[in-house]
């Protein structure tokens, strides 16, 4: 019986929505990233999370990551503009667990080998629905003149409930994207 409960617990853990972060980038291969020394953060109509507290945190974290990466924030004439967008989607995951045992069929002793009916298995199955929010942060950098997009980084996660955990998720996304930016500067692509 212990093994059955242990197996159910392991199966439930495996069926939980993935918590890993997916981070991707795309960039203008013809853009001279080494010439970028300054940035200016700008809000757009799509910018910011709906929660103003979180929006301010994400903006400040983005600015911090860029300045720690060697760029200087300016209020006019930047080498690039940066902004972010946030999208989310509610998803449902269905997990089914079963308990019981299978039956056996066929013939067994008796008159001439026809002794009775096949025995069926007994068991139950339960399906659980788990709802979770998948959130995607999109960070854009574009040229000031013609506002041509030159870099886009995205990070997708299963959003955690507590704001302090969400901050950690954003920080991890920004660190991973910063690492990818550094690789581009080093001429090593993505």
C-alpha cells in the first residue's frame, strides 16, 4: 500500500506544470552592439504589468541589469531605447491518478475447462484540474532614429503567487538575458 501512495505522489509531482524558465532572444545580426554605450528606458502603450508595484520593480530591475552590464542610463540622445511588455495566459493542466488492480480472464478449472466467468479488475481513477498562470516578459531594444527593433529577449515562466517569488523569477530572466547579451558582444551569437 505504501508503494501505491508513493507512486501516486511521484506521478502527481511529474504532472505538475513545468516551473522552469524558457528564455529566448532574437536580434539584428547587422546591428553594431559594441557601439552601444547608453540607453534610455521608455514606456509604451503595451509596457508594464497591470500591478503598478510590480511594474516599477521590473523597470528598476531592467535598468539595474543594463547599468551593471556596462551601459549608462541617459535622459536624451541614447544609443538605444529599451522597454518591456508583459503578457499572461491562464492554463489548465489535467492529472489523472489511478489505484487498483487489473483482473484476469480466461478459463480455469471446472467441468471441461469451462468453469466460470473471467474476473475483472477493481480500481478507481481521479482526475484533478490545476489552473496556473503562464507569464511572458518581453524586453525590447531599438534604435532611436527610425525606431527599428534591434534586440528582443523573452522569458516565460509559470508565475508564482507571492510577489517576492515573482521578483526572483524576473531577476533570473534578466540575468539569463544579460548573459546572452554578453555573448553577442563577445561575437559568440546567442
